[in-house]
C-alpha cells in the first residue's frame, strides 16, 4: 500500500505544491496592492453612470406619478 501512495505524494510535493504556493501568494500580493489606476478610473465611470441612472429613474417616477398616480399598484 505504501508503494502505491508514495509516487503521487512525491509528485505533488515536488511539482504541484510549489506552483500552488507561488500562485496563491502572487494573488494575495495583487489583492493587497489595491486597485490599479485603470480599475479606479473604470470604477469612477461606473459610479457616475449609476448616479445618472438613479436621477433618470427618479425623474421617470415623478413623471409617472403625475400622469398615472396609481401606476405603482399596477406593477
């Protein structure tokens, strides 16, 4: 039984485990660095777009409230 488990264990410890550790700590390092300038710019654009959409929705709801006061109960 020992002869069956020994080769896969050696292969795992010599090849898979070091690669796994390197990739793990590389991803941890990237996460700890925070957002890149491009990511921050994109996030800012998305936030501005979301604010514009929220304003548009408020305007549309105000128009609907005037034209069709009971539209909320129909939905």
